[in-house]
């Protein structure tokens, strides 16, 4: 259901498209009652016309709406207009973490505060029994002040057909919302590259699958490269299942505590993997305190903040907002 600027969806007036993908179309809109900008995600017809899936989606949205955390983008509500159903969400300005990584690798002193915020968001969600299932840099927004927001917890499961699992056959049906600049192949590989081994095998997931994805994201922040790559989905999944990351890619000055943390997050056997994001958060806080770092934690913070301020320029808002992800 394509919406044009000026279209009304309940009390919301559409102002511009943001992106589209397997989970629906996303638009920037104005809440005419509260006079604030919001993001409107119109659900696919396959979901909106399926009463059972829509009911499951509403239950998931209700649970997520009750999750109040500064590093998790808020859900404001569900809105129905005619046959269409849309999710009303917090509109987070700024680039995605994927865009920040594309500019350059992130220095360890800058990466640690960002990783801590991701860990805090995951820890809070896991405490409420919510698993993200699709964590990756494109699903994380970074505001100009350095505040990070993780988008769309749990919605991948909520929108999945009954009985669906993350097998190779379903990886191409990623709920990712892509910008026009992203190719479909990039979307598929982006999803497959962050899948935990158990997800790649189509097995049940738990919070340790998010721990794995966190480790992949942290590695990518520091190296600018994904630890598991391939030219297509099967090859990427084979890398996830059989290969080890190139640990020599990590910066030489990485604190030993952080190197150990990333290694524990990327254990293929989840019985050996880090079990709780609270432990990751504590390790990062210890590193930030300087007890495990060779250099001051804040030395290169201005470098990344300058990039974020540049990305928040009014001339580039359209480009950075276009990477709205799920």
C-alpha cells in the first residue's frame, strides 16, 4: 500500500517515504494530535489480511510498547485505516551504524560506548523475555549526540508465518526495511551474515542468538569487515557454520578483555557462548574505566562525533533517514 505525501493515515499525515522491504513500507509522518514526527510502518498485505498473524503481531507490539529503554526505539501504537494496518514508531534521526562503519572503521575508544549501549538495550529486552533475532548495523541508529537506538525488537518473529524457521529457504524473506540504495542481494547477505549457527540450521533461538549477533556487530565496528562473508546465501551460511573470524583483523591495541568478550560471543557452540548480555555490559564498562585499556577511553571520541554531526546536517537528513531498518 503505497502512500503519497499528504495522505492521512488516521491522525497521521504522511510527509515522505523512508524505505520498503519484506516487512512493509516505512514513511515519515506527522502526528497531527501531538505535533511530532513519527515513523509509520505499513504492514504487508500478507500480514494485515491474516487475523492470526495480526493478533500475534499486536501482542508482540504490546509487549514491546511496555519496554521503555533509552537505547530502544519506542513503539507508540498500532493504527488501522481501511484494510491497512500500520505500526507507529519513534522516528530516530541520524545514520545507521552500517553507514557509520562504511565511512571508516570505528576506533576502539569510540566503539566501546556504542557497544555498551547495544549491550544495555539487549540486556533490557532479554530481561522482559524479548529476543531481537535480526540484530545488525542496519537495524541500529546513531544520533548526532552519540546516543544509539536499536530498532524493532522481536518483530521478525511476530511477522513470521506460523511454523517458520530461519532456514536457508526463508533467509531471503528477511524483514529488513531497505533504502532504495540497497540491493536485494545486499539485504540477503546482510541478514545471513549475522545469523547465529543455530539460526542458520533452522533451530530454535534464544537470547544467545542475539549475543552472537552482538559479537558480529562489535567485530564489524572495529574492523570494517563482517567476520562471516560469502558471495551468496549458501556460502555465507557455510562461513557462519564452519569458519572462524580472522582475529588478526582486530586492532592491535584492543583491550584483552574486549578481545576475550568478542571471542566468547562468537562461539559456534552456544553452550560455550557468553550466556548473558549483562556480562558483556560489565566487561565493556571495565574496559571503559581504563583498567584494561592501553590508551585513554575518550581520546578519539571527537572523530566519530564529528562524523555524526555531519550526518545530521539538514542537507543529509534524507539520505541518513532512508536507512530505516528492522
